[in-house]
């Protein structure tokens, strides 16, 4: 089997540009909220587990779209855009359901997180607004995923850059001219998504359409078999994040904010692994061949061979820049101190964490999302069990050290398990 490293690097590079655009938007959003004050950062910290629910839906739609487009292209089918309306309908419906359930049950949820009464209304309005903004954003994200799946990664990334620039400019304008506060984030996102979605659909439908009916059985099955396991993975992450907040229930507000900010900062460095996993998956999905096992194994090897050296450098970068990076996101020196401690412990373990994330991303995007879900479930179940056994009060530093140990122990298990499970797969 010919190595997939070269095409994986090529696709990964293009995808990385788009992901870096998304990264820039997240960094800008954190800085924007940080400049609004500690209350804004606290609202974001409480929003984080709900944010994983929203991310679960969007990633489920994105993976289903990308994999279905790759399979359609490999099979010679031209109507790549046909399933998009069904993807949008199902994803948008779930997001509206999330907004409704959170609004109805906000009392018990916020009680469990011990949220102060003074900021509860801000948290609820921010969650609902972000859900609505994400419904609109499914159009450019879903369309861009279809473009990536057919190998048009450069076009997909160019559209992502445009969306990012427009959202940032809109956020600045709203922040300067209105009293929206934290709501400037979802409003700016929605406005930018309307424009980016129109452009993305124009590019996609030129030669890859037309779209089919709003509800198609085949597309719905695709969402269930490819997207649902990915969504459940992110629901798992939501549960884990909620669990971390629960573990830190007796810690100070500074510890909670600093730990959450550290988690947010390190997510920015995950884009390389996501690009590597996605690029390797596109290369494998587009490689013709009725027998898929050796192609998928070659893609897995390419993902690991690209990710490990890249994350050796990234880990050093996180460790060295931890102090200025922490001060970039907040003006509170105590919160910055906790964040810097988080980065000091987590940074060196990124060499293996990046490899793990690349492997899991690759598995999800070649249609083995259930395997990725199984590996994630075992890992996080063990991590949370240990965290809840720690004597209270648990500090941010103690929980950070536990995460660092988990990163170190997780990679070898994940990689060996992926190789074993793929080798046992029977080709159709």
C-alpha cells in the first residue's frame, strides 16, 4: 500500500488554514470577553458545558457531511450537495431543543453549578443566543464540510477565513456602538454566518448540486450512523466538563475561572491535530479501492507520523509562552497565575495528546466514529472516577496534574487500540 503521508500533508495544510481562522476567532472572542471584565469570563466559564452540547451537534453535522461527500466522490456520484438540507434540518432542530430545555431547566442546572443569582439571567440569555446563532452557522459549516470531503480544501478554508474576519469586525462594531455586552458575540456570529452561508452555498451548488428535499431517509441514516456517534462524543465532553466544574465546587472563583481559561487556551492548539486527522481522513476516503482495511491503516499511520513531531514543537511553545499567553486572555493577575500553572503542566504532555486527538479525529472522519467514542468513553470514565475520589476541596492545580497524567497515559492505549480495532474490521 502506497503511503498516504504526502496527500495527507497537502490536505492537512489547506484544512489547517481554515481551522486557524476559527482559532483566531476563538482567541479574539476570549480577549473580547476578557476586556468586558471578570463577570463576562465567568459567564463563559459556566456556558462551557452547554457549549460542548452545541459543539456536539455542529460536529455531528460536519463529520456526516464530510464523510458522505468523500464517499459520494469516490463512488462517482455528482450530487454531493443533495443531503445538505436534511443535515441542516436535523442539526438545527436539535439546537432549538437544547435552547428550550436549558431555558426550562435553568434553575436546577445553575443551582448545581452554584451560579450567583446576579449573573443567572446573563447566562441564560447567552446560552439561548449562542444556540440560535449556531443554527444559522450550520449553513456555512455544513457547506464547507462538503467542500472538504470532495477535496476542495483550499476553497473551504478561504471561506472560513472570510467568515472569521467578518465576525471579528462585526463584534468590534457591536461592542463599540451597542450595549449588548456578552451578547455581542452570538449576534456578530449570526450576522457573519448569514453572509458566509450565502457565499458557501453559491460555491457549493456550482457543479455539486442541486440539494435534495428537506427530509431524506438516506441522509437521515447518514447522520445517525456517522454524525450521531461524534455528537455523543461531544456530549461526553460536556458531561466531563460539567464534572470538572463539580469537582471544583469548593474551589475559589479564581481557580474556576483560571482552570477554564487554561482549558480554553489549550483548545486553540488542538487545531493542528484536527487538521492532521481530517487531512488524513480525506486522503483515505478519496483513495479508490474496494478493500478499505489497508487504506485505512495507511491513513492511521500517516496521521500519527505527522502529528507527533508537530506536537513536540507545540508542547515546547505552550510551556515557554505560558505567562504572556495567560495575560493575553485576562487582565486579572490571579486568574492569569492559575492559567499559567495549568499551561505549565499541560504543555509538555501535548506531544502525546496531539497524537491521541489526531487518531480520534481520523477515526471519526473515515466512518469509525463508534470506535472513537468507545476509546473516549473508557478514558474519560476513568479520569472522572479518579477526580471524584480526590479529597475536597480540590484545587485547579490538583485537577490540572491529573489531566497531565491522563494525557501521558492515554496515547499509547488509544493508538494500539485503534490499530487493533481497524485490523479486525471486515470489509464489505
